[in-house]
C-alpha cells in the first residue's frame, strides 16, 4: 500500500505521520508539504517528501499519482469557500491520479444549522465525497483538548472559564488520540470502509461548570465559569484574524451543536480515548 498525507508538517498531519510509520514501512508513505525545507525529519525517517500546492493541479496530480490511500488533512484557511475550493482541486487531482481511497478529516460542527464559520465546508465534505466516485472514509474530530494546556495559566489568572457557551456542553479529543485513530484506520483494511464516517470523542462531554471543575483540579487553583459575550470573545482572541471564527464556534456550542459523544474511538483502537482530566494532568506542568 502506498500512502500520501497532506499537511504532513502541520499539527494533525505530522502526528498522523509519526503514528503511521509505526504501522507501515516509512518508505510506503509520501509526505505532502507546503515547504520541503521544513520536512527534513520526515525525509530522515525514510519517507518521500513532495511539495504540494492545493491550488496547483499539476503539483497535486504528481504527488497523488497511483497512491492507494490519500490522507487528506485540510489547510488552516479560515473560511468555507477557500476550503471547498481546495477540496474540489484535491478531488479533481485524485481522479486524474487514480487515487484508491481518500481518508479525510472532518469535524463535529457540520450540521445544517451550525453557524460556525467552517461548518459549510464540513457539511459539504461528506456529500461531495459521496458523489466523487472515489472510495472514501471520514474521521470527524471533536474539539482538540490540546489548546486547554497553554490556556490554563490565563484561566488561572482570570479565575474563570469564559467561553460563551450558556448551559451547553463540549466534546473533546486529544491530538494524540486522533492521530492514532487516523493511522490505525488508514493501515487497517477492515476499518477503511467506503462511506464509513467515524466520530472521535472522549467518553463524556463537559458543561462549562464541569470543565471549570476539571481545570481547577488539574491546576490546583479555583476556576469558575463567568462567560463573556460572543463579540467580546471574538475581540479578545482576534490574533491572526481568527476572532470571528472562534466566536462562531462557541455560538454553535451554545446551541448544543458541539456536544456529540461517540464510541467510535473504542471501536477503532480497542480502548477508550484518554479522558480530559488524565490528558491535562499528563501535559500540564503546575509550577
């Protein structure tokens, strides 16, 4: 089997690469990257590294040529239109390159009434793959738990979780667990089922008071829940012009659209995903 991973130097793509080389020969994996000079560790691991541009069909066709499994991790663009355009380019190139199967990253914010800035892309993804005539599998992630680790010092200083979530809950998955599941599905024929959509979450979700309780225990500091408004949140975290995207995600959360729980991780890996408290305790250093 020949594999290619897009975004192989990015957060999820690089984690998937590191997990996949534990399951299949590194020589069978091609790392698709934007900047080849940043991928020396991938080449040192024994994999081919190729430059891809999602908006250059020739680079995509060349990279995808005769690959059995394309692990598609979308770029970090902040609007659905850009990502949908990117997806169309990927699918056209995949057809021309005779890709055998697409394993694509999805997200639980894909409902038709979801106001998240990228929900249109995540809703479009399964429908477009279904009509593409290319065998496909989708893995939908819950929210990554990882950003809570560097965020904890700020929450300790504020003494409060401030997500504008009303009384609704959030579901999480760690980047490590997500990448392990991606690699396992990619490398296991019985899991790489055409049309199958997996959803990766921990075994429970958290309302904001429940999240604050977990964070308090991990940080050994009293953290409560005092939400700010959606507009305030977007203005506070607008670095890289991401403010509206982030606030729109919590708007969706406040509608109860980010609380999904699934046992699919257990089905894939044979054990539950790492729960939030254990994940935070393993990764947060309380100085």
